[in-house]
């Protein structure tokens, strides 16, 4: 007899519980993820009474508003302006450094090419070895005049100090 009364009480309790909680379950517990597409489908949420999806949409809108408000306040205070200005300065410095390196390397390579001496290997047609050793060479100076120099074979070996002084004299002209 006790089990029959317990089963009847259980059935009545379940019926009353379902009767009172059914409206709330349909409002708050129903998920419209299978019916509605995405977070922004407001018409579908209202049509199927999907309060949970409407609450989620409302939270997304509130968070978006708060983020935009923070961005606006940071602009008003000047934080974003400062960050953007520093970023532009850093990128301009990087571009400037790159251009300076390219300019300096091109100048270095031009000087290296200009200062490279020509080496004539082999004999010229119609000349003997005696004439080659005693031949004078002509070198154009920077101001356009032609300077006559004796070849190294005839001059003999000079010291390193004399060669450096000679090179400095040629570069300073």
C-alpha cells in the first residue's frame, strides 16, 4: 500500500512540476540553434520565442558597445594617438635606415670600382718585353689633367709608407 501511495504522489508531483515549469522551460531552456541561423537572426528568435538566443544577442551588443566606448575614450584621452604616432615614427626610422644603407653601400661599391686598378695580363700586339717594362702610363686625375707616371717595374719597389702617401695625395686632389 505504501508503494502505491508513493507512486501516486510521485506522479502528481511530476505533473504539477511539469505544469509550472513548462512555460519557463519553453522560454529559457529551448535552444534555437537547430532552427535559427547564427547570432544575428532576430526575426527567427522572436518567432520561436528563443529567449536564450535573444539574451546571447543582447550580450554581444552590450559588449560591442562597451568596446566601442573604451576605444572612443582612449581616443579622447590621446592614448591611441600616441601609439599611432610612435608606430609611424618607428616605421619611418626603419625606412630611413634602409635607404641610408642602400645609399652608403652604392657609394662604397662605386669607390671600390673606381679605385680598382686595371691589370693587363698578356702581351700587347707588336710590343716587346723590353718596351713593356719601360713604358710610361698615363692616368687621368680628378680635375681632368693628364698626369704622367713611371711604371712600377721601372721605378723599383717603394716602401709601404711611400705608397700610402702617394695614394692619399691622389685622393685629396
